[in-house]
């Protein structure tokens, strides 16, 4: 692997993202599109960019991401984790800042499975005494 190219993987819900980080001008592309065009909603874009803002690296690196699975919210969380891990690979000195803000912790929450005899995972059919 080249010395100026850092890659990392992030996961959230059923989404998987791979981020490739290069020294550059601050552009972020996701699946060949600009991050604002891909994630569509501003809160999701801000969520994905949080590690860059916390470490003040937003205009020093160019990031290319590929994502698959899940929805936009899960993909934004996966991108955030992948970016944080790639920043750690770029500069291990950033790790305490990223760890303190919780960017290196994988969110373990997954969708609970539907159970038989019920309409959803936890919802029950109405009880009838008679």
C-alpha cells in the first residue's frame, strides 16, 4: 500500500462503507457522487463529516467512499466510522480526540427480528379474554 493512501471500513446497521483517504483539498465523494448529492439531507452530511471537523482535517484530505446495504442513515454512520478509522491510520496522534468524541466506537444496534405469532418484533395481537 502506498504511504499517502489510507483505507478503512465502517459498518452501521446493515450498511458497509469503505473510505479511501488521500491528502488533498477536502472533497468527499460517495459512490462516484458528491456527499451532499448522495446523502441528500444536511443532518446526514454533517453526521458523516463529524470526525473531520473534530480533528480539523476537513480541508486537508480528499475522501472517496463506496457504500452498500442499508439506508441513507445507516450509510452515513458507516461513512463516519470509516473516515474516523482512516484518520487514525493517517495520524495515530488523532486517536485520543476521535476516541473521546466516540467516533471510533461501532454502534452495535441492529434491527430486531420478527417473531412468529406476532405482527412485528415486539407488537402483539390484541388479547381477547372472551
